[in-house]
């Protein structure tokens, strides 16, 4: 399943679980906090940050007919083409 830039809700559960596992390597939540609530909140924050980043890419690059490849070397041309469309 190919996930486009705008459908965070369709990110596979395995990918969301991987993101959560990566967060747990760095962040800790208080004892007594429901893990599912903490996970839900953290993933919502990731989604919001992702949307802000897409808005930034659109405003700085796409609307000005520029490419982000120097600043974001991991973005591939095919991904950028899908984003711009």
C-alpha cells in the first residue's frame, strides 16, 4: 500500500507501532499513565508535526517552483512529484 503525503490516517498499524517503539527509546511517560492514551497522544503529535512540515514544504518550495533536495536529501524525485501534484 502506497501512502501519499496527505493520508496519515491510512498509515499502516505496523508503521504506527514502529513510530511508537522509536519514541519509547527516547521518551518516557509517567508511571500510571494509560499507555494507549499516551500512544494516541504521541501519534497525534507526530501527525500534526508532519502536517506542519508538509505546509512548510508547500509554502517554501512547491509554490515557488523550487525543490527541497539540498535541505532534505532523503526526499526522492518521485516522492516530490507526488507531493507537488
